RNA sequence: GGGAGAGUUCCCGAGUGGCCAAAGGGGACAGACUGUAAAUCUGCUGCUUUAUAGCUUCGAUGGUCCGAAUCCAUCCUCUCCCA
């Protein structure tokens, strides 16, 4: 008999909190369970933060259970205050719909929606129609303000100020669970560990309204060792959409991960057997690097494709071993008007390629020795690149790891 | 509704009329060292072809003044106390 999915989650360190471990293990081994995870469509692409939830749903589906993706078309209009220090920007209904559509497209890569094997529902379907008084009388009675205020997730907001609209988020999420159980016999809610309060709210609501036993399970959050959420870079989130974060950049994000995170990420995000992960020699740089490469490769193939992962890997190998491989690196085609007298100023090229935000920044980069063109270091801010070089495509290296091909029309 | 206070550059935070493009810290970026890691050290951090120069910036708008982040008026947002 195969290992119970729940035990598999546990052994890989995925589980953070569970409402009733034994009951959950039991339920998952006895029947095909319908469970749900909510996603708030606040941006037009999924990012690494959602990734782990998708992996989990995929595992569940493989084990024969039925996932419901709950799009928070309604809740997004309110904004989850959990862990946020500021109020969220309000989105219009059109924006939310657009984002939800994009989510669906990206998710079908991980989850099989055919033949009702997985469902996607939108809580806007019921939340938008709610009548305020009915809602208060049916749902509101079951929530204790005292209890909510004591919850950890509101603490930080109580210092900064919390508006009433956000305070209601928890009720709405709890109500979602009630609706999903009533309509789809959904018995479990999954989420990141930051969702714990919201999830137990829903579990309790089901019990109070219908005396129904349902369960909640939260998963470890992917965080860096400073406790920040993973998947954020200076430029923003690492997206799953190749248009927003190219497979190469995606690959490099994982390739450059902190030593201390490698094993954890392998456990949480890949299917590589546990023993193998635990046997990685963490004392040698070479073996750690090999593990990072493996991680990056596995994840890139999952999110994009094996082909993309291979391309990213070979591009990276070539670049870092000194060979110029211009094929898969980010590139920019510049307008001919930056060329004067058969050459273009290096500063203009840097700004044009988006490698520097302003000429001042570009100058700094050059002066500090951070720029090479076709392997030759440039240290003079007045330097130029000859037109024929640009025509063939010049490879600019910024810092240690950023390569960019620049050519001209 | 009454009273008190706050809004400064990516973030925190100093600055109460010229010496302010604005201290300090964090972050980011670049360099050295490394393993495409971390830690450490150094540089750097509004824009403008170099600048002892010019321009834009200190919640918003208008005003006082030779000169405003700093003073005045109105407005907006937030926090705290009382109701």
C-alpha cells in the first residue's frame, strides 16, 4: 500500500499546522476527498508564492483526491489584511476578472481539470449577491470580535490601523468554506501557514452552522532565513508567466539560492526522494552547487518545460564558464538613432537595454568596473561601441551574473 | 463630534528660514574575497554628456520672503486621547 499523502507531506516537512492530524490521515486514506485552496487574483500572474500550493494540490490529485481552486474574485474586493502592514490597493471588478482568467490558464499546467477531476470556482458567484443583513444574521453571529482581535494575524494591523472592510475578510473566507462544503461536499481547506486563522474560522463555522466536521491544513511558508517570503527579488516577484519572468531568470533564481535553503526547497518543491535529498553532502561547495543546479533544473522543467530547463542550464553553463552563448540570454534591439559617427555611447546603450535606470547610474556602473562588452572590461564612461559590433550583437555583462545581448536595427 | 500629533528621497529616520539633493541606518547596486552561496571589507545610491553648474524633490494647492523641507492659509491622509 502506498504511503498516505498526508504522511508524505509530513515527512517532507510541508505541514505546518493541522486541525486534527489523525482524522485527516484517516479521511485521506479512506475516501476520495474534495478539498480547496483559495487564491486571490491580485496580480495578472501566479508567482513563486503560489507555487507550493499548486505542487501540493497536484500531489493530492495524483493520490486520487479532488481539488477545488477557489478564486477569490469576491474576497479580493475586500483584501486580506493578514500579515500586511498596509491596506491593499483596491482593484476593480474588471481587473480581478482579468487576473482570474490568467490564473486559470497557468494553473492548468499543474492540475488536470478534465472530467471534473478538479474544479475551479469563484467566490464572487456568491459573495457579490450577499445581502448584508442576512449575512450578519446567518454568519456574523458565530464570530466573536474578542477572539478575532486576539488572533495573531491582526496584531500588527491593530497598531497601524485596520479598517472594517478588512476586518471582514475572515468572515468571508469562512463563509466560502461553508458554501463549498454545502455545494461540493468539500471537507478540507488547505493554505499557507499565514492562513491558519482564516482556515480555523471556516472549520468552526461549519461546525456551528451545520454541525459538520471539516478539517484545515496549513503548509510551511517558503521563507528565506531572514524570514522574508521567498520568490521576491528587487525587481518584484518571481512570476510563473514566462513573459514576466523568463525561464532563464527563473532558473537563475533557484540556482542562486542561499546554501541553507537548498535542501529545504528540494524537499518542499520537488519530487526527488527524501533519502536522496538528505544524503547531499553539504560540506563541499561542489556538491552544494550540484544540488542547486538540480533544484533549478527540476523546477524550471515543472513550471516551464524540460526543454526550457535544458536551454537555461546550457546557457548558464556556457556563460559562467566564459563562453559566450548569446542564444537564450535576454536581449534588446535598440533603435538606430543612438548611433552617431558609426558608434554608440556606452552609457546610452546601457540605458537603452534597461541595464541602468539613468545615465548617472550607467556612469557609476562603468566607473566602478561593473561593465564588460564582449568580454572586455570598460572603465571609461566616455567609451563607445562601434556600429558593426552592435550589428552582430554585442554581449554586455553587468556585474557578475547579468548578461544581455544588444543589437541594433 | 471635541482635543493632541504626524506625513521627508526605495524603507526606517534626522532636519524648524540660507552652510540641504537633505545626517544616520537598512536595502539595492558595483568592486575585492569566494563556490553563480553566505559572511566580511570598500565604493556607491534624485536627474542632467564633464561640472566649484543647472534642474526636479520633503502629503496637495496657494501665499509670505532676496531665499522655504522648514513660516502662514486651505485641503487630503494617518495615529493617539476623549465622546
